[in-house]
C-alpha cells in the first residue's frame, strides 16, 4: 500500500462522515425519491382509521400537558383516558383509589387533592393567595355527572383534567 492510497482511503471515510447519513442513504439507493413500501393495497381499500381522543391535564399553575392522540377503544371512560396517558413515554403519573366505576383520582404527577396552590387569576398580579384544590374533569367542556370511572367517552372527545377549587356548574332553570 503506498502513502497516497492510505491517505486517500482515510480522506474518503472522513468525507463520508462529514456528509452525513443522508448522503450514504442516497449512495445506497435510499434517497428521498425511493421510499420503500410494503405490498400495494387492494384497489378501493382504505387504511383502517385509528379512533383517538385528546387529553389536557391542567395543573392550575400555568402548566398544562396536552396529549392529542390517545388511542380510543370502545367502552373507555374519562379515567381510562387519563390512565392511557400514563403509558406515554412522557406520561403523567396517576395515583388513584378504587377501580371501575368507583375509580377516584388522588393525585396527578406531584399534585395531590387538598394541596394549596396559587390561584390562576391572582398569580398574574403577584397577589397569589393559596387555595385548596382538587382534581376535576370535563368531557367536551361539560362536567361529568358521575365519577370518572363511570363517565363514558367517545372517539374524538376531549377529556380535560384540571386542578382547582370546585365550582359547581350553573343550575339549570326549572322547566315550565
């Protein structure tokens, strides 16, 4: 092996490393225009759609977590959606008691029922008065009328868990 051959090989490897994996992929025929696909679908067939729900966890202190793609399965409840987010790689940690229709959320991540947190409205002004908060939930903007383990959700629903003082929904006017 001559002196130039050794340096030439070393230069080639350094150049390939500098150009990155995309250049190597193109050299191997894996460029942007050559997407590898599995067998073509039957004519007229469509890919099965995956039904999803979304979840917002609002900690009541200007911090929220949003999960926009939680796989929905028939029979899921507001509690099941929260537990499904727990399985996400950056999921929430749920502490609960009971199961099924009697499931009760005691804490989400490090925020437990009965803790004192700053009020959202007062925190902006600097006059943050601590309040005692509790975990509550809504489905599509409506308070659940039953517990989270008994409140069914549907595909496409948004479940919102939020920490704060309990404010009952406005009373419905009596029917004439």
